């Protein structure tokens, strides 16, 4: 592994990156081993057919991937989409990441780098496929030109172009250089998904082998010549500052090189090795100015949110009919209050980045869900213009939203590196720093009031959400008229993103915003997680109150929502809803829509006399429209239950004295193998649209289990997580 | 100066006695396949073998390791990355982000060494490593596959 200085003077024109240029290959190196970069330089004939497709003389196809890979399989899925249209040999496909700086320099030819909101594939399928198709057309045209025959007489399959009537053929690697010189086609037609042979298939991921032998390099593993390591402590109370620290007390500890302020709220120790830096930092006397939030507690926050449940002022998210009137005149009124805690993303790899700063240039190497946002953070923290900065993406040891919208750790490492010019600095957060300086799954409560008519039909529903707004915390400029649209995820009247699956004659869903000082963030599943618990558990309560089967009660409200209904039915059918279960085992069901996809789940649980929960089986149905890689979708659905059930069973960050109490996995437990149920995934790929798969299923994990717990015990758990609930039968 | 046998090679590292073995392996010896996840022996990302026993290296000071002990890291699990479990991990496409998988594999290898035919319940109780992406069921399937194949016994 060597530190190759990445290319700096990128010419924005496509031609300048063309074939043959060793620089083109080197330009995509992020400083350590990149597949084929060295070979390409040696061969000297690599051809960039277009921004998405690079072809080597040996027919190796390098597909450029703009989105980040954090385990979700997007890298493989996007490569499948390009390869499908390229008609190349899948066995010869490899991938590489263009850098954010190159994207800017080339007029954002690779589009958006942001990898969140389950958008990796669903937002870029069109242009990446067109990239593959255009490259194929240029390769065919190049071959036809060489043969001096009409393009229409030539075809391409598995990386070989054939002129049928003369029996001639050329491999992509033989014509790539010529193809690269052609003008890109203006009209590019895409295949009908029914004709797919690479996309839509459960192909093996491209990135597995190195994850089994220790060779995979994560940000935390980076090594550079002359590199120093940094550990950091930010003020434990959000919004607090450093008052003073006694650097002299640790200056002579082993390996310590620098003790540095980082902004006005943090201190870093820079040492030869990270363990030395951390040890010295732990010994460093720091006096904090804890600021105005030093007395805030979970109890205080909960009381403030509770007040919002009945506050006169609230912003309407979805409304039809007269919900309050319907409730006032209802035969029966049902009411319940739910609450959801702060939760940490708890990625397995803690936040980290490496930076090298000189007055002329600032470079950052980091696991990020949005390389362009990391670049922007580097520019802002360094004070250098974007063109003098670069960010190199490294595959993530988990993202889940923590490494997307906010790049606080990148800002920190640049602020440190700026004080040690010319020296690469690797900053690693301790788990304790990571747990207590997250961007938390926001805290909300919800009061639901339902009106049942005399026949037990739902005549009206008021859903009042009180609590934190992620958008207000991260993108306050996007709050319009006090409204955070994300708060209403899954509850919208209509739309392809996250609409409610029920038609309720009188409906009011509103939000009383209450923003505690604990910083919120986009957390895998976002507000859909809380909203699905609130609505789907309350639907169960209403069905029970009406004396109806929870599935039938829902179906009666879903006639105008065929896609929602179809996945609900698919889950129910697979789980054999209504059929007897073994003694003591009970089912719960739920459905929702988010991130463009429709999802539903059935959980089978039992609860022992001692109140111990066992989840026996999960059945989950997903309609994501087009299924690009069913094997990876299945893994995302299964993984979503680990993430969602971790949250439901264990996830809780409590606040005391203005700071987060839970500092590690001993106090912030997560689901482990002994609690993991078997998951059966039903992929309902109805086609015609592109939905996400990384997040939506998380939202149905908790309500399916909570509803099953009620069926098993008669107990409604309305306050998460379950670890705080007594599940012994009443 | 501490002296270790790591993956069959004797190495000397100059670190204070209370330095966790994990950080000596990662920073002094330079083997980064073993991961830092929690530092308190909770998550298992740092699992290595010490005389064949799965050990969480983040919480073991180097002073507790003698030169006679045989430390094996993920890099030394097999000479060519083709340990039966590594092959099963690839066949079942176990990893998602992959960060926890070095530890998972080392824990699984030690489990099969001591219990070549574990039941599902054995696996669930012995494999306490944390994976946040959610690969548990694939981990379990891969271990059962290897246990059922008898590949470990032949090794």
C-alpha cells in the first residue's frame, strides 16, 4: 500500500481523461490500492468511453460508481444497471469511485453523490443505465467504423461486437480507444426490464472476498507515511465549550506530539499512535463551560413534548374532512399516547477521517455517505476554496444516516490538520465519543384519537405528533411556514415517496414542533420508524376496540391503496394469517410506505410467564417496483429487522445533565444473534416504479412485534424501547 | 518491550504494559484486519485467537500475553483466505459493510474448533459479536454449512 498523491490539475473536459493517460487511472486512486490502477498505468491504453465506463485492452470493464457503499449493496446494484445496458461480460466488471473534486471539475457529470434516503439506485437508475447504453452504442459504432459497415448490421453481446453477415467480431477492449473518440449519442433507448439478464438477477456482490480476510481497508485502517493519530473530546453537553485545558500535564506522555483546541468546543491530542493519543486525552485536565443546557434531562424533555400533544398551535401535515367533529360525535372515542426515545446510529466503525492540510491544498480521506458534503466540510473548515480541496471516499463500516448530512468529524480533522500543516492526521472517535456526540434519531411523542361509529368503522382520526424536527436541526432553511415535511413521513395524503395507506373519512395529522438541544439526525428509516409505530399500533388498538381482526380492519380502509394492500396481503398470505399457531405463539401485523416502497410484516412471538419475549418468525413483504438484485434486497430486509428490532427492544439514549448517559454497547445494547428471529422475505416486484430498500422495512419491525405482544399478553407497549416494559401478563 | 507470536511470527513491540493487545496488533504490528468497535469487550470486532480461544483483544493488556502464547488474527486464519468458514462466508455472501466480519469469523472458527457440530442454539449463545448491518442469519447459515460439511474436521 502506497500513498499516491492524487492528481490535482483535473481538466474538466472528457477528452483529457481519455485513454492512454496514466493520469486518468491515477486520478481515481484515493491514495491506496485501487483495482487495476497500476496495471492501467503500465499498459497505458485504458479508455474512458464515457464518465461511467472505462474499458481496458484486456476487456476489463471499470464501472464508475458515484454513490457510497456501506454494506447495502448499492455498488453491485448500480454496476448491474450499467452492465445490463452495456452488454458487457459481468465476469469482467470491476468498479471505482470518482472523487467529489473530479465531479465538481467535470460539471457534476456523475450527478449526486449523496447516499441516503434509500436513494442510491432509485434516483440514479436512469442516468447510469443511459451511461451504459451510450457506451455500448459508441463501442458498436467504433467496430462498425473499423469494418466500414452500417451500425445497424452490428450487435453487441457479452463484450463482443459481431457483424453477423461477415462473421467478424471485435472485443470491447479492442475498440474502446476508438469508441472513446466518438461523439456520444443523443438519443439513448433503454431496455425493457423484462429483457434484463444482469440487472434484476440475484448476482453475487462484487465486494465480498476482502471482507473475509482482513484485507478490506476502512477509514480507520488508513496508513500514510508520516501520519500522526488524533483522539478528540468534544464538550459532553451539546452546545457547551472548552473553558481551559492543561496541556502541560500530558505533554511528556509517550508519543504525544500536540494538544490542540478544535473549534471552541473540543480538544484533541495528536500522538504517534492512536492509543497513545487516547490515553493522554483521558489524562488531560479539561474545564468545560457546559452552557445553558447543562441541566436538561430526559424527564424535562418528555414533559415539554407531552405539553405539545395538546398545544393549540400545530402545523398540519395531512387533513381531510372534519376529524375533530367526527371525534366529538363518535359512538366511541379511543385515545392513546405513544413515545419514542433518542437513539444513536452506533455504526460498527466509529467516526473517523484522515486529513492533510497545506496552505495550498486540503485533502480528506473518509468513510462518507456523501463525498460532496465531505468535500464541502473540508473546504469550509480549511478556509480553502473547493477547487483546492479533495475528498476521497472509503467504504464505510456502517452508515445508517450518520455519515451523510453532517460531517462534523471531517470539520474536526481538518481543524486539527490545519494546526499541523503538511502532516497527515488520522482522527478516530472512541466509542464513547461516538455514543455521546451522535446526530440522534429524533425524540417524538404522539397522541392518537380515533372515532369509531356504531358498527366499529373508523370514522375519524386525529394524530398529533409532538417533538423534534430533523430538518430544523440540520437544514433550518428548508423549514417553510414552520413545517418540516419529514415529520410526516409515511403519513402524506398521496405521492410516490411516503403516503398513508388508508382512506379515513375525517383525518387530521399535525405536528407541534419541540426541539430539544440534543442534535437530531437522519437515522436509517428516519421519521417513518416512529410514525409507523404510532399509526400501526393504534390501528391495532382500534381494531381490537371494534372487535375486528386487525387485518380485516385495515383492509376495509385500504381499497383506494392497492399497492399498500397488495404487500399487506402478501405478508399475511405467506404468514398464513388466521391459521392456528402453536400454544402461546401469537401474531402481529402492520404495513407502511416510505422511500418509494411498500412494506408489510407479520411477527410471531411468545412471552413467557416471566415476561421474556421470544420472536419466533418474521415474514416481510416489500414492493420496491423494480428489483435490481433480489439477493441483496433480501439481505436489506433481513438487516432492517436487526436494526429495527435493536431499536424496538433496546435502543434508548437518555439525557442527564445535558449529556447522553449511554456511552458504549454495555449500556446501549443492540440485537445480537440470540434474539434474532428467522426472516422470510417476500419480494413483490410489481414493476413500473423504483423504490428504495435500505430503509422502509425498518419501520414495520417494531409495530409487527408490538402488535404480536399485545395478542400474546393483552399489554400495549406504547413507550419504546421494550426493555423498559414489563411484559408479564396482567 | 513485549514479545508476541502473531500468526507464527515472533514480533517485539515497545508499548506500555497496559496497552490493549488490539492496539499493539493494529498500530505496532500493522495488522488492521482486527477492528476496534467498543474497547470494552462488548462487540467482538477485535476477536483474535489466543492458543485457539476466541479472545477480545481490546480489553487484554499486552502484559497478559506471553511469548509462548500463539496469537492468530484474521490475516493468519488461513494462509490463502480459504479457511472453510471464509469460503462459506463468500458462498453465503455473509458480509454487508464487513467491519464486524473479521471478529465474526474468528469467533466462529474458535467455536467450530471446540464444538465441530454446534446446534443453532449453540451458535446463538456462543456468537455474541455485534453486527449492525444485520448479517446474523447469514452468519448462522454459513457456520451450519461448514459444520454440516465436516470440513473443519478434515482440516
